[in-house]
């Protein structure tokens, strides 16, 4: 009987020891298994000095999104917010020189800038004419007047498109990263403001931050200014007849009663081009143009101005007739020859490389 009791006690002790051993083992294993997870979570959420945005997942969803609607999370935007950088430059105290047509023509000949070479080489001289010459409306030969106008506005349009292209590349670089630096975060915040989208809405920003075909921009500038001869173009550097309710502008002579809008006035032709691109890239009236542009991008096709112009029926009161006129201007003047044009580096750009 005593031996039986001793045996039972012994078995109980062995069982307790074994149980404690297994329990301790489980605790130790669990600790070392969960420790890396805890450390990783702490580093990401408490010790990181960068802004984490899970952007690789956002990039994949943005690039492969079948439904390219961009208005899901838009904010009410004010003209002064969208154009704040342009309005700041509009207050510039620098007086631009207004050259005559003969002076501009001499400059073009001196640097060997002609449209035939641009059509052949797709390279544009970096000439920035700030103001249209008053004498442009006195050029009797229609072809010469058109050529003068195109040669003036072409470098300006290519330059602004180039800025957007660089911004777009930077956006894609940011999207391809797991986290963003403070500098990148500040840059994104500035672009959210300029393009009128909610903070962190990278998908909409990608859709809006894109180029407008050069041929389409030239055609609209030609139509809105009568190839550079309108009062708005000569007095206000307004190449695209953009309306304003808050900025400085020129009152249309035939404005209807009760309409207090003005045609926006710019310090230079360059700012007019920038505001035009910003307008097409942000205003709700041109949402379908941006959608069509995104579809072309997704299909890896070039941005065809004849396709995109179909979505500019709301740009003018004449609607479909306005579209037909733009298509005629593009085709009759072979403006699509300039869609692949690239700006040659200026002397300042070359100096920075030395």
C-alpha cells in the first residue's frame, strides 16, 4: 500500500514537471515569435521619420483601374487656390519688352528657327516671347500671320507641357516607393492644391497631372484670339479667353447684363498657357476629356487631339460647332506635326551642366 502511494506521488511529480516544462517552452517560443512583430510595428508607427502611404498598392490600383472616374472625392476649389502660383506671378513688377513683328522675325532668322525644321526634327528653339507684337494684326498675308503666331506660342506650350511631364515622372517615382520623405510629402501637398484634389487622393492626381496635345492648345489659342489679333490677346496676354471672377481681367464689350465675369489678364503669354493647362486639368466641365486621355494612356496610345477635342463642347457656347472649328484648324494647318515636339535646352540650362 505504501509502495502504491509512493508510486502515485512520483508519477504526479513527474507529470507536474513535464507540464511546467511544456508550458514554459510554449511561453518562451511565443515570446520570441511575437517579439519581431512588436518591434516592426513600433518602428513603423512610432520611430519612423517618414510618411508611410502604402503607395505600391495605390499605384497598382491606380494603374489598373477600369473605372477612371476622378470625381469620387473631390473638394470645392476656389480659383485663387488652383491658380495661386499664377496669380502671384501676375503681380510681377518686371516690365516685359513688347517687340515688333520685324524684331521678332529677325530674332527667329538669327537663331534659324522655322516651322519646317520643327516638323522634321521635332525640336523647338527655347525662345520665350512674353508679349504679342501689336503689328501682328497688320500682317496682310494670312500664312505669314499664322506662322508668326505659331512660332511665338509653340515654345511656350511645349515648355509648360514639359513641366507637367517632369512632375508626372516625379509622381510615379513617389508612387513606386513604400514611404515618402518630408520633402516629397510637401511637394504632394502643393500638387493636391494646384490640381484641386483631396489630400492623399493619388489616383485622381495621376489622372489630372497630365499633358494637353500641343496641336490642341495651338488650335484653341488660334480660335480664341483670331491668330493673335484679339483685344484680349494684345492687351491682356489672354490666349485662351479664360474667364475669371476674382483675378484681374478685361470686361467683354458684348457681355450680357448680370454677368460680371471678365476675361483673365496675364502678366505674360507664358502664364496664360499655364493657366489654360491648369483649367483643362481641373475644371469639372472637362472631366470627360481627362477620362478619354487616361483611356489613351492605359492603352499605351499617343494623345490624339482629334479624339480629345470632342470633349471640349463646354468650352464655348457654340458647343459642337466649336469642336468642328478646332478640328478644321488642326487639320488644315497640320498642327499634329508639333505633338511630338521637344524643347531644346536654353543657354541657362547648358550653363548649369558645366
